C-alpha cells in the first residue's frame, strides 16, 4: 500500500496505534486487513514500515519496523507571511510543505486581511499533515503563532539571513548573501504591501529588501517563489 | 481607476475599443462614465493610459495616451508540463503568468491524465488574461498547442538550455549551465512521472536531468518551483 499514515504519537517498543480519521480511512475506505503493510510517520523526521496486527473499532494497531530517516536538507527556511484568505491560504501551506519550508509564521501587518484565528491555524495544521502524507515529508512544517514583524525579529535564531519582499527593492538574486547562514527567512506582506514603516523596521532589524520580479505577485505566489528561490540560493551557496 | 482592461485589438490612431465582458464590467459593475481614466493593454508588451470618450451598448470607446513599455526581462522561460486536472490547472497558469513565464506547452506523455482539449486551452487563455490584468503584465503568456517531448524538441529555439524534472537526478542548483543561453526550458511530467523512455529521449535531445528537491512535488508545485528557480538561476548567471 503506497499511502502514508500519520501517527498522533510515535511508536513505542516497536508498536504504534493509528487513531481517528487515519484509522477509519485505512479500514473503511482502503479496506485494510490484519497482515497488510503500510508506511507511517509522526512528523519527527523519520518514517517506519509497519504491519497491521489488530483492527479495532476506531483504531489500528501496528507492528513497526526500523525507522528510515529523511535526507538531510539545507539551512532551515522560515516564511513569515501576511496570510491570504480562503482557499489561497490552504494552497499556500500545501505548497510550502512540499517545498520543505521548516516554519510558517502568520504575519500580523497593518494592511493584512486574514486573521489567523486558532480555528484557522488548526485547519492549516491539518493541511500540513495531509500534504506531508502525500509528498513523503516526515518532519512537519511548523505553523507558528501569529507575530508582528517586531515579535518575529525578537525571537529569531542567531545567524538567520532575512529578506523582506519589497517590489521597490533590487532583485533577490542580485543581493550579496553572508558567507555562512544559520537559516533563511523571507517576509511576505499583504495584498496592499507592507507599510513603509514595516519595511523600515525589518531593515533596522537586519533584513535586506529584495524584489521577487517585475510583476505584482499574489501573496501565495510571492511566498512560494521566495521559498523556491531561497532553497535554490541556499544550496547554490553551499555548492 | 486602478483596474486594467484587456483590448481585443491594439489601439489605432490613438483610439481603442473595449468590447464584450471587459466593456460590460467597466460600465455595469464599475459604473464608469465618459471622461474617466483607465489603463489598457493588448498583450503586446506595452500598456496605455486611456480616457473614456463614448459608452455604447456593449463597447467603450477610448482615447489612448503614450505607450508605456514593460521592463526588459531575462531570457525567455518555457515550461512544458503534463497538465494537472481541474482547479490545479487554472492555478498553475495563473502562477506561471505572474512569474513571467513566456510560454506553456501542454505536454503529451504516456502517464498524463488531463487532455488539453481546445475548450480547455481556451479556458487557460482566459485565465492568462485575467492574471495579466491583475499582475500588471503586458505580454501574454503563450499557451501553445499540446506536444509530445519529441515534437517539443523538434521546434525548440536554438541556444535553449533545457532540463527535465526527474526525482532521480542531481539537484537543479548543482547542475553546470552553459555560459550563454537563448532561453530556458523545464519539462515537468505527470503525477506518475515520466517513463524512463521519455527521460532518455529528453536527455538524447540535449536536456539535463535535475531534481527539484527531496519531496514528491505535485505537478503545479514542480512547475512553479522550476519557474522560480530558473528565473533565479538565469539572473544569477547574468549578474
């Protein structure tokens, strides 16, 4: 069975239990039986082959094999984004998960429109799990608590190289980057853009202004292009 | 009025006419009046400021000012993609338009699922116009006729540097690129991947195999990441 299933808790002593929708999907939709083999992960950077040993009413008990770790990736990418609305928000999270972004920080800005309510964040975390199942990623993208740019910079890991997407800035790829970076952060503003005060505050905190191209990008396009470009630049740099 | 309107035909002798949905939207939804100023483009690489001189039943006559050309961009990017289905197809075209891709070639592959019918291509061309209005792009992304990889390579402009997205290939960013390129092409296969014969044929035609990262990317994610990375690599190279 090529589908992957998400464990609410990592295996213990070679045993694990699938619960809730994951268990119901496996048993009722895929009609799995005792002895079938599946692949499971718990968002901890590894996946396990597993064999079904018992099927209960709403849970499936598994015998778990040796952990298979993910390949090591480049420096962690953090995207701080003034979330778009509705389907575009879900789409954004799906794509950032596929592209290997480590953390998404919903950015609280003067012109932002979508409020990152606890219910909205819970929905996004479910999207992360669904996308991780599909794309084979075993470390969950972290959907962090909403933050203003000031809060974001106060919490930043030392050695992080940051840029703020600004249509008036020079193209991202022409920017000199530090020789060694502990991580990379991109700030993407709302449809109306960051205010000049927000850009100035990010620059004062050490960020570089950079443009993602000549056209007006939607929020989710800018965030995805930033993730792809940063991933590319980070690895070019390492090579 | 900050909205942009698409002209079915470029201006002639300083006059232009908006027709169909564009005219109806301007008059019935936005309630424009004679004397109002708008911005128009015809997909020809320029936009024009314009003033409404007459409002007819289903058309709006405009007095057109001096053309404002687009900024010159890097080498043209061509994406050849085994189209995904439904909303993902539309989303792909919107994003490639925003990111400045010059041409999208629907790729006919052994494992492809979405047929690029004339009706589907017409829908995608309407999406290109809608996205161009929104993102400020004045040269339309060309939605080309569907082609097999062999047909694509037979028609390719000389000097084009091509890569085929292949999870088994080395990372895109570690690939050496030619010093001068006339354009850049990325081939993105269907959910099931290219067949080994399709990859071999692309390589025989001069393409480089390259991976877009460690995770399984959906078609539209791979295409958008390829566009962002190529754009980034092309410009890094020029710099």
